[in-house]
């Protein structure tokens, strides 16, 4: 039994003891909501406050209570056997729980969030893995994985994938890393990633390229986080120049999101800074633009008013105000107007030489 | 200059000659619509009929004509320099064409489809690559790619990625393959793929696993097509048991789609058969189900009436009628109700032993 397995065992023992002494068993869970969240720049992510709620066994809660215990039991067996289950599979497993089975996956997902928050771990550590895959990786990185049949260490060299890439698995908890890279470049679109790979950008600039493919999945964020922590290298984010790229993709990658504060600790990447496309880049590089949509304007205004991350960082406030004033947005593909490889021959090298122009 | 580059050159010469002799230059394009499509089971895909339309230079067509020529010129330079451009980048390149620039990407995409149909090639051969990435690959396959800096052949061994996978690049035209696999298993969901990878299903069953991640991208379909053709191995499709899995994902993978008939030749995979989940599997394996949604019922009825592929294959008609009668659908994750690994220890081995139960 590993540590987590022991903790699960301990909680179960306590509930058993309560029942044997004819006391009402109870589980204490953190309250998961924006009202119970703090932003501490030193920590670098939205973190959970102290508010807690108790789930006590009563006539009204008996089904939820049973489901919570059943799910805790399932996660213990996953941990003990090093097995994995997707959220959807977990829902189907419950079909054998008789009266306690879930009718909809929503119910099952909510209880899974509770169990995750109860043990203060991310659900991947409990063996529950997401449905979607992570991102793609190329460049100066050797990933250490284990061959499940022989137990031998596999060395996966990400410089050896040609035009292809290493695809991040759904669970990344056990991967190791070796790298001589100076930084990680996290790229929003698969098309831009492919261009940088084709021209071996990672070789000349000694870096690791990671394709996010829009809003990064949990597995992708966790991969970048573990990689940047273990190897102590910074992450530079290269995204579209619009409020969605700034306030959703980048903000979530760097500090996490409000409604999942109990796991931001594991999934945000505080070592990230924003390389571009900044509003000033749109001016400096004379990029073709599109007008801001109404939803962009609303998103930027909301962030200026309510987002604890933006409100702590005056350079971001200035950037959002600037883009609102300009009334336009620019995509990372827009550099193609100056020649297909302008982005990797001019823009990125110039930006990399001037990290002072990055946004925090 | 390679063959394609010479063909582009030849077409341009003809137009030049017309202009020099003061004749109206004209481009002849195939009509791209369902009315100009045939389904020939021997060929195995929807193919283009003989209807053609002429695009002649007139006052009314001058802009479109100029854009078509400019795009043809761009594709020649991409082919000659072995460069790539995404559809979005192509749109931005046009921003330097003065009056001929595209105002919306839609216009640019339509002209790209025309150019593709004009040369009867797929646009990847012209250097235009999709925005989205292809699928993930693990198992008994060595992919041969070229290191762009040294020109040396790279051997990418897909048995060596541990819990990760090889991520198919956006353009797969130049990849080579070596394999001892007996078949390719194309899997609809990333979660199921991860389970099969974790348990090295490809090792025991001597196969190649490919994750489609829902409706497969062009790059993914083209990759499977080239791999199955070159290595002469069959493809078994493992999808959800519902009309969407049957009539959309599977049908498109196998024979292509109606509105892109000029390229189905390159993107469909005629060597594919349908392993499951069939309607009979739902009965035989006692799978948990969900009721068919209205859109499922409509999709199945439409296919029975109008889909030339379904209408040619009585077993598919029976299957669709059966699922309509049952009124339920089942996902590939539903096997989890019988134990997480039931799918790889019982279901898949049983089905693989009885290819007669596959659907065509």
C-alpha cells in the first residue's frame, strides 16, 4: 500500500469505527466555489480557503453517502492495482452498485470532484483519468517512462520524431525528464506548432515545443507543470492576440481557474510568462487584424473588473485597456502576411531577446 | 521541379498563351456536388463524375480568376521549396495581393478546394496543410521520416513510447512504414486507446493502435490509408454503437463523404471493416445502454433512405433497422460495467476470432 492507499484506508476505518459505535458517520469536504478561493501571487495560483462542509449520513443523504464511499473504494482498488478509469468508465462501473448506481454521468462527476477535494489530491493520483488526450511535444527533451511488461525504463527522445511529435498520455504522474533546454515554448495552435517543428526551431533556440491545441487539457497542463518544476525551466506562452488568448487560455495555464481551485495547485504553471502576441506586437509588427467581437470586449471588461489575476498585474490591465482601445485582435498566423517564416526568423528571435517585453 | 510542379507550370503556360493571343483564358474545374458523385464498391469510395464547369476570365470573374491564379502560384512555390502553409496562413498571405486579397477565409478556402479539384490532387500535395493535428499511434509499427537538417532517415519505433504515443503530423505524404502487424485497430475515443496502450494490447495481438479522437481529421485518415495500402493490412474500426458512430465516423473513414468527392480517393480507407460495437454486441454482451436521441433516429432513417454506401450493403441496413427497433445506443466504454478490462480480455479477443461477425 502506498501513502495515498493508506490515507484512503484510514478514512474508511474512521467511518467504520463511527458505525460500530452507533455514531452517525460523517465526511468533511472543502467548499468548492469562488467564495472559498484566494489568489496569492507568491504561491502563484488560486488556492482553496478554509470553508468546509460536512456530509453526514442521514435518511436524506444515504444514497450520496453510499456513492461517495463506493467511489472511494473504487479509487483505492485503482491505486492498489495501478489501474486507470476514465470518468465515463467510472459511471459505467456504478451500474453494478444496485440502488447506489448513478443515473447520469453528472452525478458521478460531482462525487468524483468531492472525493478529489476530500483527499486534496488531483483525481489522476486516484486513478481517474480524463477522456481527452494531452498535447504534442517536440524538441530537446528525453521523457523517461516505464515499459509495463518488462518494468525497464524507456527513454523517449523528442528530437527523434521528424515531422511528428510525442503525444502526451492521459496520465503523466510517473513520467521523468532529462533536458538541456533553456525554455518551453507553449504554442496555441497545431498549425504554428507544425511550422516550428518543420524548421527545427527547438534545435536552434535550444527549447522544447508544446502544442496546446486551444485551451490545454488537464493532462497537458499537468505535463507542462511537472516538466517546468522538475527541470526548473521557464515556460513562454505564444498565443493569439485577443482577450480569449489572454484571459482564458493563458490565465488558466498560469494560475488555474475559479471553479476548480482545489486542483489548481497541480494544474497551473506559475513559471509561465506571456511572450506574445501582445497588443503592442500588433502595432510593432504591423499585423493584419480583425475587429474585436462583442464577446471579446465583454471578456476583457469582465477580466479588468473581476479577475483576481488581472487585478494584481498592472501590465495586464494596460494590455487589456490597449486592446480595447485598438478595437482589434490578431492571430498568431497573422505573421504569415510578412512571409511564411517571418514568425520564426524575425518575430520569435526578437521577442526572445527582450524578455522585458513579455507580460507577467 | 517535380511532376506536380511541372503540371502547375504547364497550366500557367496555357493561360499565358491564351492571353498573348488575345483569347479569353479559361480554367476547367470538376463540379463538386453530390449530383456529380458515384459509389462503386469495387473502387471502394465515392468518386467524382464527369461534369465540369469552366471559369473564364470576364469582367464579372476577374477577381476570382486572379485569386485562383495567385493561389496556384503560391502552391507552386510551396511545392518547389517543400514548404507548407495552413489554410489560415494562406488567407493571410493574400493580404499582400492588393485588390485580389481575400476578405474572409471562406473565400480563400473555396478557391483552395477549386485548385485541389483542378489538379485532381489532395491539397496536402500542394503544400496546404490542415489546421488540426492527426491521431495518435502506438504498437507494432516503425515510421520512417527524414531529419530535415541532416537528410538522414529517422526510424520511429511505436513500441517504445510507454504510456505515450506517436502523434501523426499534419502532412503525412512522405512517411514510410515497416510493420509486422496483422491489423490496424482504429479506436474512436482517447480513453479507450489509453486503456489498450496501458495494457500493451498491440503486443499480444500483433497490431497497430490508432486513436481517432472522434471524427478523424484528414491527416489521420490519410495516415491510415497510406499505412494500410503500403503494408497491405486490414483496418478494424472500434467505435461507439450508435448511428453517429456507424453513419458518420465509420462511413466517412471507409468511403469518404459526399461534399468532398474529389479527394475521397486519398482520404477514405476502403480496407476498413467494422468490428464493433454492433447492435448485436449490445445484446450479446448485455451492455448498459442509453435511449436513442431523436437526432440518432433521424440519422439512421436518412442513411437507410439516402446513403449510397448503406444502400449497397444489406448487413448495414439490417444493423440500422435493428438499432432503431431496439431504441438504444451503447458506448465503447460501456464494457466497463463488466470490469474495467473486460473489453480487452474478453470482448476484443472474441470479436477478433470471428471476423464473420464484422460489418462491411
